[in-house]
């Protein structure tokens, strides 16, 4: 099936096609797939870019002796198209009553939120999320040197 380029001119790069150009259905499908991917990426609905990189914002400058549990589990946040922020990652090395990191602009909750999260060995931590991620308290060992505190499942609204 061939479709006149004018029918899809609004979806292509300017000046690539002329009025008499025709495309095969395979070329057209590829063009529409690229457009769909770009729209989904702009709407924040894809978890990965074409390069395979995550759309999450990674926090590298952690405070108060906190660090990522591993390179693959570094603390991250993602703002979705509905204004919800999703935290992900594992942290270690810090103590109760300390800030872990400051949230990226636009990734802060509308209201301070409290979460109980999992630690290693079935312990729990009380996390407060405002302009930053703050560990209020932890059960068990007051410092987490070799274990972890999970940020997975912490989700809040920016609106």
C-alpha cells in the first residue's frame, strides 16, 4: 500500500518529502512508530529511552554518610505524567535522624509525607519526604552500615 506523503506531512521532518513522494506501508509504520515513541516519551509513559537509559533522576550527592547500596540500586526518582513521583533504590551507611538527599526541583511532594519502608532482616525505617528524603527512625541497629533501607514503593503527589 502506498500513501501520498502529503497525508503524513504533519508527522514528518519538514522538507524531507515533496508532494509527489509516496511511502510504502513499512516506511509509514516506521514513521508512526517513531512518532508514537516520541509522544509517549514526552508524556512520561516510557520507562526507558531508545538508548536504554532510565528516565529516572539519579541522586549521587548523598548526605550524612548515606550511600547507594550498589551502583545498580542508586536512589532515583521519577516524575510521571500524572504528577506522581516514584522513588526507587537502596541506601546504606547512614543513621536515624538524618537527611539522605534533597529532591530534584519538581520532584517534591505537595505535602510532607510519611512512609514505613523495609530494611534488611525485616527491620523497618520511618522515612519523611518533604523537600528532601529524611530517615526519622529505624528499628534494630541505629546505623545501617552493611544492610540496606529500601526506597522502593515510596510514591507521592506533587500536586
